[in-house]
C-alpha cells in the first residue's frame, strides 16, 4: 500500500560539499591579519608622537596602543564572523545533501519495489507495480526514460495471446486451464493480457501530445498545458507482442518495433516520430493505420507483412522510406503522402488495392522486383504519376515511365477514389 502514496520529488543536486581544511589554513592567516592591523594602526597613530611634549607622549602612546588593540579585536571579530558564516554554509550544504540522499534512497526503494511487483505471479500485484512506476515517473522526470525502458522490457517478454471467449459463455473450468496453463502452474494468460494492455495504455497516455492552444491576450499563459506528456522518450519494443496497439497523436523519439507482432488493429494516426522509426520484419495481423503520421527520421518497413489494410494517407516521410520486401495483403493507401527523401519499394508485393492519389516525391522511387496481383472485382489501384503497371507471368510488376511516356498518364490509374474516413 505504501507504493500508492505520492513519491518524493528529489530536488536538484546541491552544490558539492568540500571537506573542511586544516585548522592551520585559516588560523595562521587570521593571526597575521590581526597582527598587521595592530601594527598598522599603532604606527599610523604614533608617527608624529615625537613632536609632542614628554608628558603628552606617554598618554598618546597608551591611547595609540588601546586603539590599535581595538582595531585588532575588530579584525578578529570580522574573521570570526566569516568563519561562522562558512560553518553555517557548510551545515546548510550538509543538510541539503542529507535531504537529497534521503529522497534518492526513497525513490530507489519505490522503484525497486515496483519492479519486484512486476515479477509477481498475481495480476493485481503486477498492475499495482505498473501504476507505481507510472506515478514515480510522473513525479521524477530523471527516471522517465528508465521506467519507459522497464515497461517496454515487460512487453518484450514472450507472450502468446489466449483465444478469445464469448462473453456470454461461462467456462466450466478456469480460464487459465482453458488456455492450457494451470493457474497454480503460472500466470493466467487472460489476466496477463489485461496487465499488458494496461502497460500499453500507460505508454500511450504519457506519449500523447497536444499542441498548446493559441494564446489570447486576455488569458494567462498556462506554463503546464500538457503536464502528463513525457517528452523525448525512446521506445524499444523489438520482438514484442502487442494487442490493439493504439499510439495515436503521440510524440516519440527513436522507436524500435523490429520483429514485433501486432495482433488486432494498430493505430499510429497523427503520431510524430522525431527520430528513426524501425518497423522491419513486423507482422500486422489487423489493419495498420498511419494516417497523418510524421516520420522525421528514416522509416524502416522492410520485410513487413500487412495482413490487413495499411493506410499511410497524409503521412510525411522526411527521411528515407524503406518498404523493401514488404507484403501488402490488404489494401495499401498512400493518398496525399509526402516522400521528401528516397523511397524504396524493392520486391514489394501488392495483393489487393493500392491508392497513391496525390502522393508526392515518388517520381524516382526504387521499384525493382515489385509484384502486383491481378486486379479483381471492386479493387481500385491508383499509381503515382510516372509509375507503370505491366504484366509479368501471372502477376504484374511496376516500373518507372521513360521520358517519352511521361505525358501519357499513369497506366492502371483510375478516377480518384473517395477518401477513406480516419478513425
């Protein structure tokens, strides 16, 4: 229960606490300073004492000595005050370091306990560990990337999704036994699915980014308009099994999804990848929606299998777009997509419809070995200008038009289809 309390927010690390120096480092200079003050004042006061009468010389010398000693005492008091200030500063730094170290130890304890909970066999305990990590990352920005890495590592663990059961059917035996795993022998896969879906939702909730609203002069500036967003996070979900993965309207740094399996639909609508996005060797068993997605770095989809429809309508590829050896089993939509750099479709396979309406930047795309299945009924294919579809054996292929063919229109092009509504 202690994990659900608000975690301490460690302050910035205080200045370095230097070890105190030897006493002689300040005692000797202080004695010299006091002696110099006494000598200087007495010499200044007695410089004209020889011009006075003998009776007045004695009194003057006594008064000069008193004044010089008072000056020395004042200098000594100033030195003592400086030493007291130094001692006070040292104590304040020591207290700040003690407080900081205590907060760091508390954060480490919370982190360790939450990670230990992720290894528990009970699903509620694992859920508690995920939410404890989420709150710890929200309160401790320095730990956010580490906690995101832990959640990604959990999602990379081997997992076989259990078969879906009809909600109206009541199993006669526990669900874990139906899935082939005894509840006493390990984790219930249905409960594990809920834990993993929770981990996915936590990532999406804190990667989702909303542009701040336009500021009006009569409104006070909101300095924390998107406090739940964790900026510049990297995702490493290599080889993970992800169900109904929804990362729409998110902002992500580098992202590694190589060899991952997306079961159900996967949504990246409106997402911005500020680094490289690697989806090589990925399997999408449902629809993959990348509508209006921005790839700031390179986008890798080599050898990816899209079992459902793949929609990249309105996507922006600022770096290289690699679609070599990709398989589009369903429809492939690249309407109004922008390719600012190189586009590679070597050995790509288009099984059903393909829509490249108003896509730009594909005039010099690499398309060696592209395979196109024979067009069937209710199948629309609209290729970019300069692309030509030609028969090759039972399947067709694509090539770039020669300069003489540029004015003849794109073979295989048809009327512009109605835009597909986005989710």
